[in-house]
C-alpha cells in the first residue's frame, strides 16, 4: 500500500478504530482508481508518480466523506488533473 491506514487516519483526523477496515478498503479502492487513471497495473508506478500518494489520499478522503452521495465523475476529473502529467497514452 502506498498509504498506510495510520497515515490516512491522521489525514482524515480519525482517532478511533471503528472505521479501520473501511479505511483500508478505501485505500485499496483509491489505489486502483488512481492506477486506472494512470493507465497502469503496476503499483510501483503509482508510488513513483509525483502526485501518486496525494491522489490516493484525496480519493480515500473523498470516498470516506461522501459515502452516501459521491460524485465519481467530479472525483475522476480531479484525479486526472493530479495525475495527467504521469498518465500513459494507453495500456
């Protein structure tokens, strides 16, 4: 994982353990989403990407805070802006 649960909890300002499993799942989903935007299957490319960690943290925070009404299109547009410089032309 590019972001640990503890790092993410600190970023989210979560100081309880009840949501640890949810946060861990969101980290996995966030990494996958960011790798899809980058057009890669290699987690190392995500971790080496200039904004990779920030993009994953943004994704997790967005999904955590907007569990009920997430606008995935808006989230993807922000991720594209963050990751576009490192995005491959194709898979």
